[in-house]
C-alpha cells in the first residue's frame, strides 16, 4: 500500500516535553549520556486505538498493490489468476491480466492506471477503458491545478506523449515519463532519437543531446520558473539548467535551489587513480561555477586491484557524504546562503554556512535544517561511534547507540522558534552499510531525548500538532514486513501496512489507514 502523500508532514512546533524530562535531558547533556523517553507502551487497540473497517477485499482474493489518499483508497486484488482494481470497494473497469501505476488526481476526484490484457496495455480512467493499445508505458501524471493527465507509451519502437489519451508531438525510439510544473502550466519529458536523449519542454527541444539522464533528478523548480536535469555526456555527469550544462564530475549530488529560484547548487566528485590510493576530490557548484576543492578519504588504488579486489566511484546522482566524497549534498538557508559540509582533513568534517565554518567532526550525518524566521539551524554529526546534535554550530547532546555505532540521520526537523528539534538516528551493521538492506536500529530523538530503538526499515511521516503537545510517526518493518504507529510513546498493534499517519485538522486525534489482511481500517487514537 503506497501513501498518496509521500512526504513528511509538519508545521511549526513540536510536542512539549514535561519539566521532569527537560531536567533529565539537561543533566544527561552535562554528563554526555543519552536521555531516554519513557519506554513505548503497547496499548490495546480496543481501549486506545479505535479501528473502523472502511473497505474489504473480495472474498478469496489476494492483495497485490494499493494507493491511499486523504479521502479515498484504491487497490489491486487477484483472484483465479486475474486482477481487478477497486476504488473504495467499487470495481474500476473490467478484469485484467495485470494492473499498474494507480494514480489519483491532486484532488482525488479521478483515478487512472494501466491495465494489461494479453500482450497489450490500455489506460483506464474513472473506470472507463480507453481504446489505444500499447506494448509498454510510463507512469501517469495529473496536471496540478488542472484537469488534464499525461503519460508516455510505445507501440513497438514508436513512442509518443499522450495527453488526455490523445497522442501528440513527435515520435521517438524511447521515451521517459512526463512531468508537469508545480503550477500546471508546463509539461516536459525526454525522448530518445539516434541513441541520444533530448529534453522536450512545452513541445520544444531544450538543451544539448545527452547520452543519459537520471530518472529521479529532473524537472521544474518549486516556483515553476526553471527546468533542470541531471545528465551524462560521454562519461561525465552534470546538471543542465535552463538548457545550459554545468561543470562535470564522475558523481554528482541532487540539486537544490534557493527559495526565490534565482540560485542553484550541487556537489560533485571526481576520482584520480593511483598505485596505492585513488583520491576523491569534491567541489560545490554554485550557479554554474565550481568553488573550492576538498579531498575525501579516497579508495584503494592499483595495488589493491592487483591483490584481487577493486574499488570504484559509484557514478550518477548520489547523496554525497563529505568524509568519502569530500563534500556533501548542499542546501540553502532561507536567506539564500549556500550551505554544505566539507572534509578539511581526517576527522575534520565541518559545516559551512557561506564562508563561516563550524567545528570539525568525523562526519556530518544529516542535512542542515533552518527555522523559518528565527535564524536558527541544526544538524547531526558523528564523533567516534556517537551522534552529536548541533544547533547554530554549537555541539549539544551526545547520543551513544546500543550497537553498530552512528551510521546515519535520514531526516531532521527544527521548529520555527528554533527551540525544538527532532530527528531519526540510524545504527546499521555491515549489510546496511553495504546497501543490501534498509533494516537497521532506528530511534526518534525529540528535544534531546531518545525514544525506543526499533529494528526496522524506517521511521516515516513524523507529525506534530500546532500546539506542540503531541506527536506521531510510522515504524515501517517493525516486525518483519509489518508496520506500527507510535503516538506520544504509545504503540499501535502491528498491521500488514500502515499509511498516512497524521494528527487530525482539529488536533483531537491521530488518524491513519491500515491493512489487516483483507480488511482496510481507519485507525484513530484520541489525544
């Protein structure tokens, strides 16, 4: 089951911590120990987490996929080898051999998907099957603030863009999925011709021909004013912004734009081979100009390769880590100052806010986050095996994980006044560090106090109320592939999947959707 809103939600403010907990946190900070939230309490669903059945699968059917919105739920079920799509319990279209890419319109008034019969695929919108037949397809995207939808599809090696089910524009050998700009006024995709990719924006070719592009790093800026793409020409990766290529590297970070859209930045790293060591040299690109040069810890060189093992720089678009790559993935402060971490020497990785550097650490584990108006910022660093919380470049609470040492901090949030901070700590073993599993020991740290540690796949959708009194988050993979929700330290029971955990608009409850076998439940916890 996939959440329609895939992003962490949040408003200014966090759960207020009681006086006793604040005193414990202050005392623990002075002693460099990890303060602990009260142990999570498993509360009976019948007394605290109220369950209401909102939909149910057809008897003797098997769940295959699902999509949860704020007001509707859709899913794919299989029975006797055939698949059907259900929307709030009502069948959409006929019976198919397969069904994929379930997509809601932004206001959830429309549902679209691709369905397969025999060797061909068709588009189904609002339960109506369209006559066009395709050999392959891309995902469907709905127009923001509009009524149109677009997809790309191929008949053999002839691929075209389709808008509202009607093919339009040129013909290509291959084609990407389309993207609308956030304001819905522009539409872009990539088409392949003579082994080269080209960006097409509003029906016009933009920028140079490319050997490749990175599927998750292209599109429009939040204000819809600029178009960008991570691209490869020969062996070099770069960003092309408004049709102009920037400096090239072996690996680049994700790109970031200032709030007014006038400035952009990305990190890049090259590897320089040697007999005993390959150097990794990183730089930050600001508005198309590379600035600074920082050496990462590098990799084994030719001598190590002769011994039977080799190391190479993972190319393309990656989330850069400054100790290895030399620089981090950059960001911008609310005022438009570029922010990044860089390695000055072994054990000396620092955060730079413009030209101002903070203290040096073994690694910077989290992004740098800023409060909206108060000018405060925070991040999490690594010193030895410990997590260190940093506010305004001043070290604070130290957290010692129970196992594996400090590995990462996937997300961090700071309140508008800068007085409240929340983040997820990750302590992963060798399988996690090698990228072969997402399972690791994870904990929520809230206002300097660590919550229960979960052996889980992730902590997601941290949410809190406007009055800073309550919080909730999803624990993905809390038990095998099953999930649970933690509300103010109280745990729900585990479900096959949970989705869209959030504090209600009136602030009186936490609400989420759960799948329990063949049943879909709306689960409510009164605050």
